[in-house]
C-alpha cells in the first residue's frame, strides 16, 4: 500500500505538479507550505517531489526545525502547531480574513433552501459555511470536519462525509477512500478552495495529497464555484489541479485587477466581486 501511494504521488508530479529544482530558501518555503497543508511529510516523498537528495531535504527540515516551524522526527517532520490547532478546531491559514468573510457571504447568497452542495475544506469555504446557518433542508457533502460541525448543528440539514485520512491543518479527510466516496454522487453546486490560480498553470495547491479528491468533487458537481481572494490570483503553488476553465464562477474581492477579471471572463468564467 505504501509503495502504491508513493507511485501515485510520483505520477501526479510527472503530470504537472512537480517543480524544477529550487534554490534552498524558496524550496524550504515550499516545503513549509506542504507541511501547512498536509501536517506531516516523509523525507523520501519530499525528495521525489522537489527533485533533490534526501540529504538535502534533511538539511531543509533541520533549518525549519531550528526556525521553530516544524518538529523533526525519524524519516520526516510534522508541523509544530498541530496539537494546539486540532484541540481548538482552528485552521492553519487565517490570513486575509476580512476578504474571505466577504467572499463567504457573497457565495452564501447564491444558495437557497433544499439544495445539494459539495463544500471543499479551507478557510474561505469555512466562512461560506458560517453564512449558511440560516438555510434549511440543505444536503451537504464535505470533507471538512469543521464545516460538518457548523452545518450539521442545524436539525434540518443532512451532512455526508467521505472516509479517508485526517489532515490536521485543514481539519479535513483525504486519500483514496475520499475519492471513492464521490463516485456516483451528484450535486448542484461545488464550492471549491485553492491556494493559487493563474492563467498559465490553473488551480494549484501546496501538496499533491488532495488533488484526486478535488478532481472527484469537480466531476460530481453541475456548477463549480471557486472561492479565492484576490491575493491568490497569479499565484502558483506546488501541484496543479487543472485549468481555470474547469471553473464556472469565480467569487473574489475587489482587489482583482480589471485585466484579470476580463481574462477570466474571456475564458468563460463568470466573476462575482464580493462587496
């Protein structure tokens, strides 16, 4: 099983998620982003992903450990903030929260009672879920534990969750079992998160762990809404999900440039600016 997971990771990298060899400092920042997404990582997987030796990865992890971000362990490392974060049910990425709150409210305005929704894990999609508390009879499919708790508290809602491996930084479930869950699922709307979106590379994420789950979500939904604050436009992270054309509607804030808005629309993506 472990060999199979490693082979799938390498295939994903070969299919467009991998990066050319980076200089030490940018590489360490990408490794930290990976850990902030996955919670932990093995040296051998990071070595394969970043196209450097295991000895180089160990040096990178030692530096990140010394800087106070992570804790080294035999064969890998884990994010130092994980225990406190899980106990408080808080998310790793909490920057640009004012923008995310506005985007969440704008996205929620597009949802009525009695709808079937897929909601991706993430800080912006969490703000979206917070704004759905007044809705009734929602049928929710989500891989995010915190979102399940937010919307499952309403007695008229039905919440479904896939099986899978727990990812502490995003309070979510991922992996093969999560992918299998979405086979045969149909939802009217998917509200998708991203770490970066660019016209050249598409939607990107800090690690490859969730790519297959997100592809399964996209396939299961009739309409794909991408919730992304303007700081993510033009940003490229580690692993590519696919082109911007897989998105039907982008919901962002007023920081988006006029030229970027026009390019999204030229590619057939509706743009909603949260006020």
